[in-house]
């Protein structure tokens, strides 16, 4: 029997960003509905991340797929998680 692995959703964020903090908090609330991990990446710490995502943080991604940006779209995220299980 293999080890169950939960998907990791990544929030591309920056320090002192109230929208970023709101998205992360809302994601934590969704964790009770569906099992997933949350990773947070600072777009200002990596020039490539800043180039790719810095203009619209926060951005929520699963791998290369963007799930939403600016505000959490809870229905889109839960639908996506249901689909990939």
C-alpha cells in the first residue's frame, strides 16, 4: 500500500500584502473540506518568480496551473481538487 500524498497548492505572495494574507487564511479554512498542503513562495525573493507572478499577487497555483489570483475563488479550488482526486 502506497503513502497517500496530498496535492500542494502554492500561493505566490509578498511581504506586507493584505490580499496575500487573506488568501492564505481562506485556504487554511478550506483545508478542512479537502486535503491539500499549502506552500507560500515570496515573489520578491526570486527574480524569476517576480517576473512571472509579481504583477498579480497573490496567485494560487497547483504546479503550472493557475487556480485564481487576487482573491481566493473557493468554488474553483474545491472543484479543481475534486477533479484531480
